[in-house]
């Protein structure tokens, strides 16, 4: 639950400063103004809180409230993630368009992952199993062919004391119970993860398997390894995005994640020149 931590005293574009009434942490998620715009603490100097706001701040005035959440800026992970289109703060754009039209209102809030949709879930653990972070609890069919592996949170470990029967569940319904010491907690398919905390791993696999992109000129002269990285330099209008779309359509990959970052003003300037 968020509570007011101060009032704005300075605004410069997306960066704001507030005189705080209580301690907040670096990189804490804050909500700015009466519309509760999403922001993140990027500086602390005594009782002065500096925050980066990730929404438009035009019209905001000194004196507007700032609310602290006590949580880091995070994203939601779970079934339904790969079928959605999000903006930079994980707001589901198709839902926003359906509710508000083509322009996003400031402070718009929608659940990134549906709480109502049910997923076909099959458990992979049984009562009495000892599990730790990264262990697979079960799988949910995100599409007809793609299996979403539901894992134990990296910070959790313990003994499974209850398992849900195979069936259809929402991301907030319990699918298992885990006993950690003297406590027992319910496990669900939905997890929140701080955006600035790297995901842990057991071992990095070497990039020695080729990624067949489906584009013969790339596969012949500029081969790419699975797990590797590649760049496509070029001027405006040279076909960088078209190449990315072709790779996404024909590459030997099960899941495609496309991240777009555009400067509409710069592109328009270039067109006019």
C-alpha cells in the first residue's frame, strides 16, 4: 500500500524533486502527482528525493504529492506474458487501446497479466518433494505448442506440502504449498521481479549452436549463434526493421521478443530533410 512521502518542489521534464517526510530507498518505485504517475527514485540528498517519472509530466506543479511503495520497480512474470504488447512500464497496450483509444491517458493502470484468464496447468512435483529456486513446479500451455514452465522463485526453498490437481487455473490461484522452516506459503503462477536485479542462473552455455535465421545472405556470410548477439547498423530507411521482421518470421526460434525504441521527432526531422 503506497503512502505519501513528500511534495514536489522542482520539476524539469521527466525528472522531479520532492521534499520527503520519511525515508525512501534508492530505486524505489514511487507514484507522482494525483494521477499517480509511475516513477523511480534516482537520487537522495537529505530529505530531498529525486525521481525519474516514466510518464508525461506536463501541467504538473510544485506541491503535488509523491507516494512511496516500499518496493522496487518490477515487472510481472507468468503465463500470458509472451502474447502481449507492452509499453516501457509494462502497461498492456491492446487493453489500453480497447478502453481508451489510440492515445494513452496519464496514470492509466491495467494488470500486465490477466487475473481472469485460466491456463491449462499440469503439475510436475508431488507432496514431499524438496525443491529450491528454479525447480519446475509444473507447466502451463501458453499456446497450443508453447509450454510455460512455472518455477519456484529463486529466493524460495523447502518441502512441497500440497499440490493442485491438474486443471485450469488463473495466475493468482494457488498451485502448490511450500513449507520453509516453520512457515508455509502458497505458490502461484504469477511472480514479480525487480527490473534491475539480474535473473540468476546455474551455468552459462557456450554460444556454439547456429541460429538459422531463414535469410540466406545472413546465414552464409554473417552467421549468428543461439544465445549470441548481433547488430544491424544502417541509416534511416535502409531496411533494418524489415530485416528484423524477416528474421522474427523465419528464424529457428520458438519465442520472438521484439523491443522497439523510437524517436518520432528525430525520424520526422530526417524525413523532412
